[in-house]
C-alpha cells in the first residue's frame, strides 16, 4: 500500500527534523573531520596549514596507534564472546522455565534500558578500589583489585561494564532463535539417543548459527563504536593506554591532547571501518536459513 | 508373543485436561496397529506416551515384558516418524540417518554399511549427500523412514506420516510402508485420521473417540460389525446411513408411516444403520421405501445418490446410496430401494452399543 500526500512538500517537511539532525550531528562533522585530516592546526584553532597525507603517515607509524588497535580487538572480542556466551546460557535456561517465564524475561531486558554512562558509573562505584563492594569482596578473597594501577584489571572492568548492557539484547535474540527451533527436532534427537548436552551442541547450536553470526557482528560494532561512555565513566582509557580503544583515542588525542589533525585522521579510518562492518552486517541479515 | 502392552494407560495434561481416560491394548510381535480417529481425539498423545515424549499419567506401558513408564525415549528401543519428518536441516541425508547410530557408539564402518543398506532399500543412495531442503516431500518422507529403519528398533511409531504428501504419492507410500513393514517384521503403531489409510494398512485398528478406544479389531471386523454408531460412521466411505428409530413389536419404526418388519426382543430407541453400498434398487411393489433424489454424484466406476426417504411429512431422513457403474436418475424423481436385513446394524440409542 502506498500513501499519497496531497502536497509534495509535506513528506519533506515531516522528514526535515531527522534530516537536520543527521546533517548537523553526522554529515557536517564528518565533512569537517575529512577536511581536518589533511591540515595541521595550532592548539588555539587560530591558524592551520595544509599538510596532505602527513597526519595519516604519522598515524600509521605511531606504535601507540597499533597498541590501541590491539586493545580494541581484545576488548571487542572479549565483550562479544563473554556477552554472547552468558546470554546464550541465560536464554537456554529461560527457554526451559515454564512458570514465571515472562518475569525472568522482563528482568533480563532491563539492563538494556540503562544509559551507557549510568551503567559505567554503576560499575565504577561497584569496583572502586577503596570503597566499592565488589572490590572489597575481591580483596577479602585475596585478589588485589585496583584497576587504576593494573591495566589487565582495567580491561576486565570495561569488558564487564560494556558486556552487562549488551547481554539483554543478545538474550532476546537467542531466546527468539531457540524458540524457532522446532520441538520435533529435539524430540527426534532424544529418540535417536542424544543426551540433552549433545542435543544442544549437535542440533540446537548449529541451527542458531545465523543468530550467532548476526549477534557477533552487532556486538563487535557495539564494542568498537558505542562504548565510549562506559570507558569514559570507568577508566578514562587508563591506566596508561591499557583501555584506550580506537574511538576513545580519537577523543583523547583530539580534545585532551589537542592534536586535532591526527584525531581527524583517526576518525576517517574509523569511518572506513564502520562502512565495512555495515556492509558485512547487511550481507548476513539478508542471508536466510531454512529450518525445514 | 505379545510385544507391547498398554494397561489402563491414561493421560492428563498439566493444565488439567484429560486427553486419554484409559486405554487397554496389547500388540503382538510384528503386528501393524493403526490408531485412527478424528483430529483431537488423542491419537498423538497416546503415541507420544509410547515413545516417551509425554509422561504416562496413569497405567503401565510394557515393551517385551519390561515396564517402560520411567524410561527415556532412547532407552525404549523405538523409532518414530514425525508428521513434519523432523529431519535435521543442517545435516546431510547420510548424517540424518547415521545420527542415532553414532549416538549409540556404533563403529563407523558398521554405520556406513547399515546406512547404505537402508538407503538402497528406499532408493536413497543417490541422495545421501544432499541436505533435506534439497529434497522433495516424498524423498524427505523416505529419509524419515530410513532414519527409523536404520536402527532396527523393536517398535516403529508413525504419527500421520503421509498427511503432508499429495494424494497420489500418499497412495504410493502407503503401499510401500506396508511392504517394508512386512519385510522387516517390525511391530508398528501408526496414527492417522484417514480411515482409508487405516483400513488398508492395519492388521488391527483402534478407533479412538475422545480419548477412548471405541473398538479394536481387524478392518473387516470393524466394517462388518461396528461396535458403536461412531465406529459405524467413521469406517467406510461414504459413511454408513444412520437413522434414529424405535424398535417395536412390528419392527424398526423409522417414522409414523414407515416400519421395517423385524422380530427382535429389544424395545426402545435405537440407531438403525445400513451402508450405502448395501442398499439395492427395487420397484414400487418390492421396495422397502422410496428415496426422493436430491443429488447424483457420478464417479464412473460408481454412482452416489443422495436423497431423503419419501414420507407424508416433509422432512424425511437423509440417505446415500452407492451403486456400481454409471446411473443417471433425474433429480427430484423417486427411487425405490430395498434394505436387505442381513446388512442392518442396530445400536441401542442410550448405551450406543451394538444390539
Ligand atoms: N500439551 C498439551 N497440553 C494440553 N492439552 C493438550 C496438549 N497436547 C494436546 N492437548 C489436547 O489433547 C487432545 C488430544 O490431542 P492430540 O493427541 O494431539 O490429538 P490428535 O493427534 O488425535 O489430533 C486435544 O484436545 C489437544 O488440544
Ligand atoms: Mg496428532
């Protein structure tokens, strides 16, 4: 069905707010970044000089940039794998529950509604080395928790804080995927002598693979690009560079280090990565898998 | 030897719905038993209790003398063919058939041998490397059967295995299933709502009605001596003509004007029945009653004539007559019929039992 409007202007008028937001907060800055990437600017923004590809050359010869890339990969895959494993486990449990199913499912969706910065602050409080309940409990258990000093602990903290929110999303998709697996397949496997564990790994899990792959891409994109708030609220990229992901580095170099040209060049690289991941994501959303 | 025994087996679902009050059935080794009844009468429930996919609420199930109630499906040595086939979509035909054997830790070369034997028997050899979605409905059905056969179980269970196939393929597979079962000699419990399928496949039939076994017997037992009006109507196509009547000293009183003479000691309300194929065309002198013809269905080999018994009052009872060969009587004309007494079926209207 198509809706026709009396005037040609109205549809554009209705689209205008969205177009404006996109233009002001996305297209314009993107264009600015693209331009800026080829200039060197003084710290006060008073003068600038065209330097061609120099910002990019600096970037790709900077060991810290590669360090940050590695950090991002470790961080992103940890978030994706931890988040998806836990979500799958919870979904399998929830799928089995008969009584109070809705209550469990609703509770598990709540984290998703919490703003990333709030989630970050929450975990920051819980893990604060001097007064956070979890940090104190860890200390009593013999773990010397101080993510301000220990880079690995800082990484664990940002992974936990970022994963926590994403579990809800993963959970919903896995649950839907599980419920789409025909019951008769599980029953046939039971008659075929497969233990519940084996049924899961040889029948259910393979049938979930489209969901799993979709979630892997979504989670990687999330960990790459949408965890700035969490990192800023918990570790601010530290200690040292140990939790400085590529996105955090753009902010850190540009607004803290005031290297606007270098920061812009990093933004351009990130834009290219976003484009690539979007293509992958769409390719796989289109691929349908049949169950029968 | 008795292979499978259901003793007062009943099922009440967790929501409190009693799907099966109590069923008794003993199945001989190698026998082909068909559970038949209308949709929702509890056929699948009963079959799934035998498979172990539903718990047994009351009573006992024994296979080869051993109590099965608490056993897992895998421990019952049964194989099941599902209505939607339930093939594992991500596995090849070979892996679908081998899965049950692999789970039982059978040696790889033995698995290969068994799968290829069964594949040959079912004409699946060329298809072993395909995925289920690359198969036609009939081929999927065969794979589902192959998966059941390859394990050489004590009992085959089928839940409406042919209902997703077109009419022609259904007839072909029906014949094939029967031949395979004879050849393998495996005890079989087969569920269907299709009475033709039931009649052609079964050694013995169980007619289920609202979770109760109305009658158990050979197809011919059920055809010749249906125990209740339900069985009488369910078995045979078109259905038996069943008419509410009263048994008096004079005989079967169908209406004020029409009484068919009979001496019988029973008195009271009854259901009188005669199959469409047992009515005979007659004339005004010799006929028992006349039918006002309402519709004629010519099928070539046979003709079905629908009409109403002609009486003074406007609403006579509906009847179907089945005549062999082509006939073309006029609609609205009268047709005189005789109903030979040897083909009558009498049921007590209150107890619904055969008299
Ligand atoms: N899990 C269940 N919970 C409650 N009632 C059920 C359940 N499964 C089936 N029933 C009911 O039990 C009756 C028999 O079902 P079923 O055995 O599937 O019938 P059939 O196979 O003869 O069509 C139906 O009325 C159905 O609604
Ligand atoms: Mg059924």
